[in-house]
């Protein structure tokens, strides 16, 4: 399989605190990876460092996307290269509708004009698949949306933008059973042999409806073990105590 994302011996800080301590990870095209770990292990830090969030500092190591070192690229350029990240708490953006936000984001990433009517048809189709109220398309982005609507809206963005790799940081947080199933359905709609998914989660429910290739346990800034779905079952039954050194 062709490598899509490589992280080599990554060290990173949040402020003065060292969080990632020599993390290594390889994700190939066509794969779904899951990162689990106790609170404070560095899961969300990893996601933010990949996107070069200014609140975090890379100390050393390499992040390679589709053969290109992206260590020093700005967040917007990394996004244009094909990295998508969902957030635990999606921001509300007054003054711009959901559909216009999606249109501008798509135009900026693709670098070419949008065929408006075809674009709106695609958005409508995806919203129907995600059981989203069609009126949300014309409302200000995430303003007044419920928690479930915000998370579905992020999956809508994923489908519209169609990035190379989707990093989903606690996308299932706070969702009821039906919403989790819808989010899982959206991820499955996105997934193909040329892209990849990295799921960061505490919630086992979202994993029930996904075909997972690799599960990584992150403890104290390092991946301490990697395996298959049996790790999910083990953590569900026994927690993370055995993985802590």
C-alpha cells in the first residue's frame, strides 16, 4: 500500500510542557486508524500538531503527507494539501451561511470556480444522507445548531471537501446513539482506497459501525501498542491500566 501520512520520532510541546515524546505512526491509503488513550496522553495534541496549530510547538521529528514534508507549512496550506480535521467543539461563525462557507472552502482548496447548481445539488444530497434538516444550509454556520447538528455538519464538510486524510478528534463526543450511527455512515461514505481516516476517540460506539484496520494506544506521548479490534474490546473491558508503564 502507498503511504499517505508518516510521523517520525515526533516531539512536541504545549507551552512549556512536553506532550509528544518520540511518536511514530504510518497511515497508508485506504486505511482506518484509531488512536485511544487516557486523558492527557497527547491524542488531541497530535491532531493539532499535524495541522501546525500555533498553540503547539514541534521540537523535532517529521510529518510527511503523501511524500512531502509538511513540518513548516501553515495550517491553511496543510488543509489545501488535503488534511481535514474535525473538532471536539465546532465553532459558531455568524454572518456566513453553511452553504456559502462550504462553497468558499471548496473553491479555495480546489483552486477553481464552483459550478453553483451542481454544488448545491451535491450538498443537498449529502444532507439527506446525513438526516440533516435542509434549512440548516441557509443558516449561519453552527449558530444555534444542536451538538448533534454541529457534528453532522462537520461530516458534511468532510464529504464536500473530500480531503486526502480525515482526522476526527472526538467527533462522537456527546452524541446519542442515532447521531453516532449517522456520523459513522458519513465516514463510510467518505472512505475509499485513495484516502484515509484517523479517529481519535474515547467512545467505543462510533467504532461499532466502522471497519477499523489498526488501533493504537497512546500513553504519555508515545504509542505503546498497536493491534486490531481486539484492543478496543480489551480497553472496553479493562481500561488502560495495563498499557501504562
